[in-house]
C-alpha cells in the first residue's frame, strides 16, 4: 500500500518546484538536511521567471541554500529571512538582502505556528520504512513543526540520511510530493582545536562530575573538552547539537546515559552536525532520540536533567558579565541560538551548571575578548544575571553571587596578562575597581 502511494507522489525536482506558488513562502531543512535537488530546482524556477516573488526562511544556511534560493542574483525576487546567521549569508545580512530575526532557538517552532501562512516545507529525509515512515534524520529542530504547518510538504529522499528515533518520523500520508536524490550528505564539521582550546578543554573537563548530562555547543572547543573526558563515567547527552565528539565518547563507553533522570540510556538531540562516520553511527541506532527544539531546548525540559552541564562559547564578555556570542565589529555574525536556553536550564537543574568558555584573546593576542563594555549596538546573548561559570586558558570564575566590583576583578583575571593593566584602568573609570 505504501509503496504504491510512494510511486504516485514521486516526481522530478523540477516537477516538485512547480508546487511552490508565486509569492509563496517556504522553509527548508537545517544544515545537513538542506535538500540540494529541491532548492536548486526552486531557484531555477525563480531565475527563469516562473516565480516572480518568493519568501524563504532559513536558519544557519549552508552553501547549498546560499548558492540556490539565497543567491544574490535572485535577491530582487527572493525575500529572505534567517533565524541564525551563517558564514555564507553574513554578507547578505550586511547588505540587507537577508533579514535577521532575533530569537531563542526553542521558540522558533512557535514563531512558525503563530506566523504568517506557510506554503511549502522542503527537507531531506531518510528512506521510507516498511510502515510508511520517513525520518527527519539530522534535523528535527523546527522542521517537524514546519512540515505540519505548511500547506505542502515536499521531501527529498536520500538513503544516506540516517533513520533515527524519538519524535523524528513523518508518515507518507503527510507528504505531498517526493523527490529522490541519493547523494552524499554534505558534511558539517568543526575545525581542529587550537592550543588554548586544549588548556580550556582540560579545565572544563575537570569541572564535570561523573553522571552529568552534557550539552556541548559548536566549534572546536567541544572536541577539546571530549579529549579530557575519556576517564569519566556514566555521562549522558541532552544537547541541541549532536556531533562527532559525542560519538567518540559513546563508543568509548564514557557516555551511556545510565544515570540520566529523563530519557535514560537515550542520546537526546534536535540537530546533528558532523560527517559520514557520525551518520553511520546514528542510522537505525535505537539509542538516538531526536525531538523538536521546542522540547529539547526549552529551559524547563533542560532543568529536569540531574547534574545538567551546558558548555558553550562566546565572542566577548564585559566587566559586568554581559556575554556576546553573536555580534562582532558592527556585524551580526551568528545568532542567539540555544545558548541562553541552556544557560538558564542548566543552572536550574539540580546540581547543574552552565559554562561559557572562550579564548582570552583574538588575532594572535592583539585583541582582548574581555572588554570594559560591549560595543554600542552589540548583542547581549547571555545577560549578566544569567552568566554562571566563565572559563579561559587563564582560569575559571563563578560569577553567581558576586558584586559588580567582585565580578569585574574576577573577569579581569580571565584576560590575558598583556591586557589586564588597561582593563584595570577602564574598570576604575567605570567605578568597578
């Protein structure tokens, strides 16, 4: 029965693109779930004049989206919005071609539900199983909500997308059209850690107790932390982004989820980013549990985990403890994402903590990441009232319970010694010393 329905709905990418109405709005899958054949076909229809106007919603778009529906040459007909700026659309945001929507990641599904009509959701899914279900694989996040809010759901089936469990399934009865495109899933990998990351990673690992449940943010730092967790026992995973470092720890037996207070033995995530080895590990693995970001990242859900430890990074911190993780030199370079979701949820967890780790300098030591005050217009990703532990290669500070003057002195201690004298002078001007 399902095989026949599959055949009826199977079309070419070009035929599927015809289902996008002129003036319509689409949402596409996140990072590794961006559907290349569908986005290319939709972009070709815009370029040929078949679509005079199109609205596109993205979050952390990759090269696939940026070379198709978000291509600058289509900007006169494509109205683009993004919930999180990526390396490939920063210039588009600066030029006003792509419009940034500030938000917490866990609230994006509600923004979709409460927002304007959505015509089409397009995303990559796993192959259909015998019961007629596809899996959202690496990207549940807001896609599961968009798939059911949209007037039409068009899926790009790729046998290289892993089938996972949790709340990741879409039934063929919910699908309008199907496209097949069995190409390698584009990897999404972090760079190698720097020397400072290894020092920071060791400091962070020493703070994590056995039996803790972890959230590791993106970037090179999680890999550095993982290298120093190999002797830990009974760690768990409840994370926004699942990645190769967690696979490494699971295979080593360090992460097993035995002592988790919710979803024991399951590795809970909403997005996965990595390479082929991670995808292979995830496929048909009953320990992998994918849920919508409205659940995974909700501070109330996070706080239910006993000894929840969240580890994220930042760009700058000022002397009062305001943390900026998304704005640099007058430019929006990323977004809030789930940082504050996990900062608040982890602190409210019994025995939990949130850690914001960062290198003390940038540009080979020339620029301090500890600053007197954030620049005018800069985003405050984590407010000073929420910041808990800060870690650099210079040390560790717990900001909770400290006065403004105590905070300033503690934070200056996290700066590189070359910048501390100037920071002390600025602290005195700000009456923080």
